[in-house]
């Protein structure tokens, strides 16, 4: 796990932390955590990816002073990674705002790191794909390609299939309107002409999205539309599928997941070995009070999946453990991972406020679910 908690330390105001557990991971004492770097206060956005052999790679945005540009840092470790001394990091890009939400950092099928970012700087404006193919702890080995003049791109969700073909979902804003865009590249992806783009649906404020590929490399998307202004779509959670030629809009199917209006604004998607989707969702994009697991029970690879839902955690159960009177925001930046073949790990952030106290308690919660 990787995260950036708020810290009282002057030297690590938002410390980038890497945690690892080898066994009995539902006990806090089983986890070992190391501070890898400093993201500053406006920074953070730490993302974790594992190589094929399970070695951790990290990306984060460091901005100690919001009045100055920040930096994207890449870090790697190959052994004893709960010891900070075994990590090495390098600055690989300069940026003004960071990337916010989204899986903007990923490893390809050869374990090479890639990330997407946008920049509004007049001398470097637009959206960019930055990657490295060897000796990636040397900044000079990182390459960059500009993918758009539009710097109002974000919520990048990047993935590579087993044949190293790039797949990307993102939000694009133009003339005050946001839309969901899907991108594919089959080969020679260092040439932007080989990137094929299709627009899938309209988005609004407080949207969220998560892209995954199944074992066959087929894209699956969970998308919360936010305040899109489209009747029947806005403030709803949608599931999108495509099996071939996914640069063509007509090859995509979309269905609404049976949640109430406004639910799904914080989400993550994961697929099992039968391409069945599993989602962790919060009940609100802004002030979530509970987090749930939503899974497909049948007809999962058809235009009409059948969904099942169960609550993982609510604000009452968390608040009761921390203070007698207070509130909790449950389900911030949730994430899913497999624990064996049939169990899911659900991680999410909690902010709890006890009345009579000046500060909030911030937690990272972990739940195992069959």
C-alpha cells in the first residue's frame, strides 16, 4: 500500500509512505511502513504499481510551496522495501498543478514506467505522456511526447495489455463542457498519429472513472457521470464495455449500475479471472458516509449485467470507535486488490471529526471481503 497522511513533522508535511504486510494483514501490528519522500502540502497523489515479480514502483507529485511549480518523482525499490534507505527516487517532470485523482501512473508489460500529466505553463502547455524504457532512475532516460494542446485533460486512467498495447481513459474539457474519452494505441505508441480516440459520454463536476482490462485485454470502465446535465445519466454510476475495435463508439455498450442518484462518486473497479466486474463505491462524491462493494452476479459480459451490493463500512461504526460524538467521511479514494482468488481487499480513507476537538482524525482503513 502507498499513501500520504497529514503529518505534524516540519520536514514531512505530507510524507509519501510505503507500507507492506507479509501475513496476518488485518492486524495493524503486521504492517511495516517507511517514509519514502515528501510531497509538501499542495502535493501528494502517490501511486503504487508492482512489477511482474512484485517489486514496488512509486510516483508522486511534490509541491512544498503552491506558489512554485511542483515535481513528479519516480521511485523504485528491489529489496527490503520497508527500509527507506533501499529506495531511490528521481525527478522526472515539472508541473504546476499535479494530476489529482486517477490512475495516471502505470507499468507496461515489460515493467517500464509511464505516466500522464497536463501543464498550463505558457512555455510547456498541453497534455503529455512521459515514459522510460531503461535505467529509469536517471532523469535523462525519460522521454516525453505531447498528446494534446489542451491542458484541460485529467483523471487519467492508464493501462497496458499483455501485448504492451496502450489503453487510456480520461476526462477532456473544452468550451466549458467535459466528456469521457477513450484512447487506444496498437503499436509504435511513441508516434501520436497511432493513438486513436473516441468520445464516450458527457461528464459533469464531481465525476469519477476507473479503467481496467480483462485477461483478454478488453477494456471495462466504471464511470460516475457527476453533474453532467444529461437527463437519465447525471449523478449515476455507469458500466461500459467493449470487446473489439474500441476506437469506434458503436462497439461500446453502456448500462447504469442500480444505485441511487448521487452514489458512486468515489470508486474503483477490479475484474476477476472471468471478466466479472467488482466495484468499491462511496455513497456521495463530496461528503461520503458509507462505502459499499458492488459486484456483478450474472450476465456480466452482456449489455445488461445484474448487480449485487453490500455495505462494507458506515460512519456510525467508525465514529463509535474514535469518539462518542462526531462525524466521519467514509470512502475517500477507495481501492481494490485481490487477496487470493476469492477475497477482495478494500482500502479507503476516513476523515473523522470529534466535537470539542480542533483537528480531525485521518485514517487509512483496510477490509477483507469474500
